[in-house]
C-alpha cells in the first residue's frame, strides 16, 4: 500500500509539472512562440518569464512598468543566451532595475534578434558586459532600432575588462538602424581596461551607426576608452547622420575620449557632430582627446562634420604625452578631412610633449585637409623637463609626413608654452 501511495505521489508530481508547463506556455495573451506567431507580452511577469524559454519568439503588446521588481536579465548564465527574437513594437518598458554580475541589461547575453525596444528610467549595474538593452551581443546576435530614454548604467568592475554602453556593452554581432541613448554611463576599475560608449562600449566587428545619437554623459576610469557613441572599435566604425551632446571623459592610464568614438582601428564619419565637452586625464604615459575621434589607429576620414565642444587632454606622468584635436586627437596613419570644422577651445598639457590642433592634434602619416576651418582657441603646454615640446596650430599641430591644407583657415588664438620651446602661430588659409 505504501508503495502504491508513493507511485501515485510521483505520478501526481509529474502531472503537476506538465500542468505548470502548460500554464506557462498558454499564459501569454496570444501566440504560440513561433516567428510567425510570437508570444504576446503584456505584463511584467510575462516579460521576466521569457527566461523560461529563451529560444522562442516574442512581441511586446503594451507598455510595462517594472517598478519594485529586481529584474533578472533575459539570457544569462543560468538560462543560457537568448536565441529567439524580441520585438519591442515601440512600446515603453519603464523602471528596469538590474543589479547583477557578468551579464547585465534587459537582455544579458543575446544570440537572437532584439529590436524596437524603448526603455525609460533604467538602472543597470554589472561587472563585465553591461548595457541598457543588451549586455553582450554575440557574433550571431542582432540589435535594431533601440532607444534608452533616461536612467543610469554603471559598473565598478571586476576581474575582467569592463564593456559598458547605453544600448550594448560588448558587440561582436550586428547593430543596425537608428539607436539612441539618454542614460548616463559610468564605469571604473583599478586593475583592467574600461570601454564605455553612449551606445556601444566595445565592438570587435565592423559597425555602422546611422541616424543615431547620445545625450547622456559617458565617464570611464582606468585604462579607459570613452566615446559619445562607441568607446572602443577594433574594426571599421562607420558613422553618418549621428551626434553626441553628452560630456565624455576618460581618466587615468592610457586614456582615450572622443565625441563620437574614443578609440578605433579605422573610422569613416560623415554628416555628424559633437557638442559635448571632451576630457581626458592620465597619470600614465599617453592620453588622447578629440571632438569626434580620440585616437584612430589606421585611416580616418571625416566629411561634412563638426565639433563645438571644448576638448582637453592632460597628463602628469613622467615622460607622458597628450594629444588634443578639434576633430581628431591622433591619427596613426592617413587622415582625410573635408568640409568640416571646429569651434570649441582645444587644450593639451603634459610633462613631456603636448599637441593641440584646431582640427587634428597629431598625424603619424600624411594628412589632407580641404575646405575646413577652426575658430576655437588653441593652447598647448609641456613642462617639468628641459627637453619638452609644445605643439599648437590652428589646423594641424603635427604631421610626420608631407601633408596638405587646402582652402582652409583658422581665426582662433593659438599659443604654446614649454620649458624649452615656445610656439605661437596662427594658421593661414592655404
């Protein structure tokens, strides 16, 4: 009899499990979870329960308020990466509150498609991959047309590099469409690199941003790369019809900051602008600040674009260098600028050599500038050594190879000071 009762108990438990699964599957307003008939999400609980089936397809059918809920990111170490599709359908998700570890965001780790998401008044905290919408977008992940209206995205780091952005923390997949961010981004660490961007913290693949913008402040501390749109791009970054208005800062060792991109391997910028204040500081070796691009490792092309924000770089370490430019701080290969301008004030200061240029601080190869101008004031100073140099110019502070400045001009005041060299030169149309 006891054996029979035990068998009946097991049977009832199994029946309850199947019953619970059935209730979960049918709890949505409509849909069967396929691409043709996605589950329809209408409540906060349904949104959180996506973690019960991360390979299905979903569509948001109503605005959702997550107040009072400690939200577990969709797609994480426990449930696995999200591999289905989620269409925010233009509805707004308010008061997202995430406090977690490696994967932080509305979606922690994405291998599927996340599109048309709108978030308002968010607080997202994580340690490695941190984003308002997606923490990590993998090589097969897709993010399209997402917006973060307001809030904070934060990290104080861990044992690994911090990748943090308003839309996505770390990207090796595809990001397309019009994306925007209004949340403040803040990250720090005292041991590893920090990559912070208004839209994307770090991307390892080519990225194209069109009709996108950031209005939040972006701040990164320690071996930092900060960008109004992208912190670090290890491939080609193409930006068009986009802008940043937030303050962008990168602090401490080897810091890079740009109004659009902090550090990139190659960049192509057109019809875009920055109005935010760009600031870098280091106690280490080098620091780069640019109105549009902080540091470009390879080729930089800028067309029909401008900066109006003040740009400042400062380094206090022994034998340190600082680079500031109205459009680009430093370009390591060739640079081409056409029909672009700067009106912000440009400042650089270092214990060794410093470079301040109305358009470009330093170009390590040839630089061609046409039909462009600067009206901001330029100042460069180098101190604490009898062999220091301060380079300052209204258009291009320094070029290692033959460069051309054509049909371009400067009207800003230009001055430089060092313990061994003094340069006070106003660029002329040429």
